[in-house]
C-alpha cells in the first residue's frame, strides 16, 4: 500500500474511533439526563410513620416503577422528586411479586420525564451500567459498574448481575446504559458475597406495564406484605372496665381488618358507630388502632369480638449452643401454638444460614436481653424488611434458650429453663414483643431427663405466649 493510501486508511480508523467515542455519553451527561426522573420512595404505616424507604423512577404520566418489596405491607406511600417535592401515592396499579416489581400511580406528578426502557435481551456481560437511587436514604446517589453476568435464579427468573455498588434503599432505582436507557431495576444483593448485586431486566417491567389494570392490593394496604397468609377469623373476649373510660384493647399481635369486625354482648350485636359522640346503649365505636369504646351501660360485661386478621409465616431462629433436643422441643411447641392461629413456622438450616449471612452484612448481632422485660431494639427498618423479602416471612422470632439440670440423686431431678424471646415484624421493623422468663420442672428418678427439661421449657414458653396474648 502506498504512503498516501496508508495515511488515508489510518485517518479513517482514527475518525471512526473518535466518532464511536463520541456516541458514548459521559457519566455526568447520563446522570444529568436521568436523575430528574428518579424518585425517593417512603413507605408509611397507619400512623403516618416512615417504616422503610427505597427508590423508583418515572415510566409514564403519573406512573412510577419500583420494587414490590419496597412498598409491600405499608398502609400508604409517598415519593419525593429530585426537586424535593413530595407527592402521595394514590395506589399500586400493578404488581408482580415473583419478579419483585410494582407500578405506582402518583396523582399530579407532572413535568417529570419518563425514562426509556430498552430491550434488555440485548444486554451483554461487560456492558457499562450506572445505578441511580437512594441507598440508606442518601437521595440521588450514583454508582457505576458493568454487567457482571446474566443469571437465572429460582425465585426471580432472569436477572442481571452487576458490579455497580448498591445498598438497602437502592432497590427500585434504575440501572441505565451509556445512552441513559433503563436496562434493569435494582432489586437485591446476594448475602454473604462481595458486591454481588442484581437487577430485574427492563423487559420484565415492560411486561408488567402491558398487563390490563387490576387491583393488586390484597390486604387493604398498599400491597400484600411479606409472608402474609390468607385471611382468617377469630373470636376474642374482652371485658369492659367498670370505670370510665369504658375502653378495651384487642391483642396487638395481629393487624385486624376493622371493616369486618363485629361485637356482641350476650346474644345482642352492638351497632358500630363512626364517632365517640354517637355512643349509647347497644353501640360501640372502634378506632383505627383497634381500641373498642363502649357506653357506660356495658361496664363490667364481656364482649365477644369477632375479628378478621391476616396470619403470617414466621421464621424461628434459635441461638446455637443449646442441646439439639431442646431446640427441637422449642420449635415443636411454637409450631403447635401458632398453628392454632393459622400461622406457619419455618426453621432449619436454610433459615439459620440466611439470617446469619444477613447479620454479618448488616453488622447486627441480635444480642438478646439478659433481664426479663429489658427493651430490645432491632436494626434499621429497611434492613429488617430486606430480611423479610429474603425469607418471605412476616415475622422473625429470635429465641435464646438455656436449660440447666440438677440431679438430686435419690431425691429426684430438677430442670431449669430460661428463655429470652423477641418478635420482629419484618414488614414494619417494629418489635411488638421482647420478654424473658425462667421456669423449673421436677421429676422422679424414673423420669427421663429430657422429659423434665421439655416440661420446664413448655412452662416457660406458655408464659411467653400468654404475654404475647396468644395463650
């Protein structure tokens, strides 16, 4: 090849390279284009308190995409835009729990551009991606990485593994490519790994958006919470106090469907009124918090309250170090007690491994109280909800059990059981119960030691369940 021709060829190669480089936007340009469309999502309880937060992004007029687990189980939600304007979420208009996706209707959310969803089938390993979200509540955070791999996971189906660092609170935010198109939705990290982060492909979100509009709410809340089982009914007896105020509290263990509550005294059904001012003989007022208020004519009487509630799946974590037989006895007693309420108890190596990995990653030790009645606080609600999504359980029961034997030789045998139990609501992060008790049981020389230990354990656990309003 002659020199002039070689120069022309080299010039063309350089020109093509420079042109290709110009096609790929800088990180600053991508962020400037996409960040205004990313929102901070706040999940609220019935009292309007924030129980969790996450991320989302605008995908259409008054339409925000996020992860299912970000808004599951909440009474309501709000989104805050990049210009710090707060909007209430009107409803969840579509949801796919299996793919961990939800679409929220946000009325009056105008002037915010929708991000474009790409064809995620074209995504390749090694492709550059940028994650935008609110990890740990730090709104508008940016992280950069590549697509580490394309995976197939049993629970989620097809997912994108990415190296862009994300933390709790990033879930629901977009993963965008070099042109600012959404290739996926940040969803979860792999516990116990180093920077193993995953997103749901954009095509799964497209599928959800193309479905006919329906009513995804299943429990009267924003979306069905983690580990929530089908609705059940139960009759509770409450005594109306002799002295004013003539009020009675329902056990706080469950959340009740107030619309389906009925109250009877004897054979007479009481009329539900909408305010305390309407109270009178044969009437009852029920607050949104489950407090029943009666007229003075009902004082001293027992009211039968039929309630509808939602049982749940409960993960049990028993601290290691105790006899395996004692651990088995504890779980068997719990399974029997909670089965009466329609609840499921899950336990075993998979639960232990998942919780322990989560503890290592969050730095939370779950140290139990050493004095009965001592308060016990869980970690950040967002981290708790992350565990709920991982286990698909509504509650976590953490138990420390210590059983001591005293052999009196010819005079018999004693067993002492000390239990410290805490219940964590994995949908809200609340700790509705934390208590410690000690009990003993005695037996003759003819009884097996394990039988006596089991009896002491049962006595202690019965006391715990009574304190939880379950026995």
